[in-house]
C-alpha cells in the first residue's frame, strides 16, 4: 500500500502549482507593501455577512477580458471558469473570503462608486481562486472581465488602468439556473484513493463537509455508514483507504449554513477518473 499513499501528496503539489497567481500579474511585492502597510489581511476571522454593504478593495489579474487564470481554473479547482455558469466572473479572495477553500463557490455582489470610471452598478462574482497578496482586510482580485464590468459603458479599460480601487460588497445567494450539483472525479483517483470536486451549489455556494458512503463492504453486505472525506485543496475532497472502495458511491454535502444534501449513488460502479457526474439534487 506504499505507492498509493504517495498519490495525494503528488496531486496536491501539482494543484498548488496550477492554482491562481492572483497578484503576480499586476503588483509586485513593493506595490503590495505600500498598499497594505504591515497589517495581516489573511486572517480568517470573519463569519457570514449576508446584509449591509461592506468596504473592500479590488484589483484584477490575467487578461483584460479573461477569466483570470490562463488555464481558466484557479485554486478552488473549478474548471472552465470562462464558461457557464461562471462566465469569467470569478475572483480570488484573501483568507476571510477564500477560507482555506471552504469559501470556494461563494457569491458576492460588488460595486464601485469612488473612481470616476465606476458605474455604481452591482455585479455578481464567484470566489474561484486564492489571493496570496491582499491589500486590505477584504480584497477581491477579480478577473479582467469582472473588473471591467464595474465600469461605465466604454470605460472598461480606463477603469482597469486604475489598478487598485475601493469597492463595496455583500454576500448573496448563488443561483445557477438549470444546473444540479456536480461531482468531478479528479485525475489519479483509483480504488484506494478517491478525490472529487464539488461544484454548482445554489444558495451558500460553498461546501464545508463532504461524506462518502460505499455501496457495500469488500465482503458484500451494504455498509450503511457515512465516512468523512478530507478537504484536499480548494473545493476538492478526498478519501484515502486501506481497502478497495466499493462503488457506486453516495455523497453527502453540508454547506456553511448547515444544510445537508445527499446524492444517492451519484458515482456509478464503473466510474472513471477525470470524469464529471451530475446529481439530481440542488439546494433550493
């Protein structure tokens, strides 16, 4: 069993290499230090904030009209963030927003009014990536597309040239019309190591716990037992075992509000790595 146990470490290392490099494209260390002073803006001492608008700062990274990361991914593990339902409206969040990955998928309304190029219109963004270089207590490092959407018509590029702007934000429910919660079985998954990306949750948008139930034991009888999975990175959860897991698998998820959903037998007996499986459940 020595070889399989090394797989999670390799996967995590590769994932971190592929994660978003939110501020490197726009600010160097000196710029960040000047903007942020000496305060630590990566402490995760914030809870849920549905309600009044709060102050934050925003920057942008990647291509001016892009989704942020060059691979349309990010530190949450989401794929194709340039497509529906993300539509390039993603954002890196510093720790109070990213929450060690448990903030992945959360939705926020943001708006800017102080810069002359700002429209004042609220836009919805989704946390898809990690911001390693925050310049304020709440720092949204937006995709170029999302940053430009805050501008008055025709002033998208001018606003992007502002670099760092003051914004306001409030958390809002996520809405993904036409989608059920999805589970992407990650590459390198095998009978003794199973990793899955959870995405497209309405409401909170996030996942704080995932449990897995095998269909039966190695000797045949149904297990009837939920086993907690471990957060691997971003919105990817994993299970390492000392036995060959018996599919199909049912998956139970819990969001930040404490609501649970069960996707029965969502991972079929003939599951394959690097494959997406859609459930029939969704937070309403």
